[in-house]
C-alpha cells in the first residue's frame, strides 16, 4: 500500500553477488494491475503450474478469477477485493516457486499485507491448499464489508495523528516519512482534504476496502474458527512478520487469531525491514511480485544506500505488457544464474 506514482523503475540494478544471502519481499494491496505477471504464464513452467494450482484450489470460482487475470478488460475490476487479494497472493507465491526452481533459497521472507500469507506458504507454515482456503474465505467475507478506502501520505505517523477522525486510522508505516491511511470513504475524504490543505502530499491507494482498519474487525473475528482448523507448522525459513516486525515463532504461527487479525492490524513494513536487515546483513532483496514499490521503499534504507544490500525486482515498475514482464523477470534470472547462498 504505497503511492504507485512515487515508484521508479529499478530493474537495471547491480548484478547479484552470489556470496550474498537472498531475501524475498512480497508485495500486497496497491501493487496490483491488470494482467500483472501474465507475460510469464505459459513461458515459465513452474510459475504457470503454481498459478494453475491456485485457480484449481479456489474451486468453482477459479476459472473466473483466471479469466479476469488474463483479460485486458476483466469482468471484475482488479481493484476489487475478490480479485486484487487472491491474484496478489497467487502471483507472489508463483514467482517464489519459480525462483526456487532456479535454485534460489531465501534466508528470510518479508511480506506486506497479503504478501505475508504467500510468504507463509513459501516458508512452509501452511500447505498451499489451506492458504488458498484461508484467502478465499477472507476475501468472500471482506467483499461484504462496508466500503472504504486508503491513501498514502508523505508524512510521519506523528504528523498525521492530529488530523485523524471519523474512523480513519494509520493502516501502514511503510517508511520513515510514508504512511497509509485507511477508513470509511466519507471520513477519508474529510481527513485527506485537511491534510492537503495543511500542505501534505497524498495519493489514493488502489483499494475499495479499508484494509488494516477497525472497520474489518467483525470480518476478522468470523475467520478465527476457519483458521483454527488449519494445520500450521514452524517456519522452515525465517518469516519476518510485517505486523509484529519480528520473526514469527512456532507458537505464533499456530495462533488462529494472529492470522485472522491481518485485515485489521496495521502493517509495520519499515520496522520489519530494519530488523530484517540487521539480522540478514549484506543481502540481496528480491521483490517477489508485481510492481517495484517494495524495491523503492527498500532503496531508502541506509544499508541499501550504502551498498551493503542490493535490491532486485522481478517485474517492471508499471504495467508495460507481456514482453516487458518477461524481459524483466528473465533479467533477474540471468543475474541469479550463479548460486545464491542461504
């Protein structure tokens, strides 16, 4: 959840040093776009098989989700929760599967919002079947939630707090001066108008649901029994939570309320990234999903600015067509041709 207009193209990055550990960054709401990563479908076997498996596990609605993903004019808009969330999960997961097929074994994973569920599957916490069930159940519940919205603000949390009212809250802390507000549409309009009048720069986030706000508390509570029936295992790979800003423990991953709380809890991406880069220094941060907004955020970190860590995206910063998707992804693959330590 970031301002897409502030995202630059960082695909022509420094070649990967094979002596550095790899870290996967998995994006969430705000990075979705029509036909995201579709250029890889049918061109990379493991990616394609992973996407098809997700569609199959959705059940009777899977074919419609697949058709909308591959369409330039989807029947259901990509910003709608029943498309954005499941497709972001699927693309993040499928790109991770393809990277593993290339021999990339990450030392750690950090997902933003729905990216954390994809990361949990790649880290071995959930079986794919259970994760898709969790996601589809959540999405169907969220689709019935009251309408809301989100907006990115170039400000610190302390700067925006005095302006918050009418149910609007800080839904994410993405960087030292980049927060995302979330709440009911009318309240968000009021708050953002006051912030603009005070001189702050804002951009809307592509979402018609107020993710990471109290508006979704009832939805979160309803999901607890569903998640409690799932099997969760200790992560096989370090899974840095974007909610706790710490590695998830074996005890935490078995807590159904933790996973159910994600639509309500604020995302703390920057604190999580700071801890991750302390624990996995001199790494290669690979954005495993559409867009380059996590890459852009990561490039603001002192460890990246100083050259101690490298950043590599999987896909173009903005929608540019199938061939651009393929070119960017294969450029990443060429840079990872030599073994990456984990």
